[in-house]
């Protein structure tokens, strides 16, 4: 498995750069090759930021750090929940739960690419 990780940022700061710290953000890892490749064309439509909130982008920084704003979480959630493999992959189900938690609380998410 080539992991790609998603977590929740409890307190966002506009100027902070976010380094690799999956424990701090309670990250869930999924297999990049199995999922991100399949979702890529839809992820490119999702508003995000690369490294900090001063770098708006779309999609995920495949080999870097992405900040996902609350307004993009419904799109990410729909992508994850529409994947038929969610019924057989506990990690994917955990990611869906993590996205739901962030969305309900209006939090930003962080993504660490491969």
C-alpha cells in the first residue's frame, strides 16, 4: 500500500505552513494507488490550498500537503461514499467518518500525499 493520509485541523492559521505530522491531525491512511487514481478527475474540481491558505488550488497536492476547506468537504464526502469499495475497506469507511466529523464541526482537513 502506498499511503495517502487525511486528518482534521482543529485550529487553522492563515499563514502557517503545515508540515508532515499525521498524529497531530489524527490522520486516516488509504491506498493512494487504489483510490486517488480512480478519483483524480473528480478531485480536480475540488477547491483546496497547497501548503497554506495563501496558495489556492484545485485537487490534491499528490506529492505534497493539501488543505481542504469546509466548503469542499461535501464534494470529498460524495466521492468517498460513492466508491463501491467502501463496504469492504475499513480504512475507506474511516475516511468517510473523518470527513463527516470535520464537516459537522466546520473544520478544515489536511491531506498528505505520497
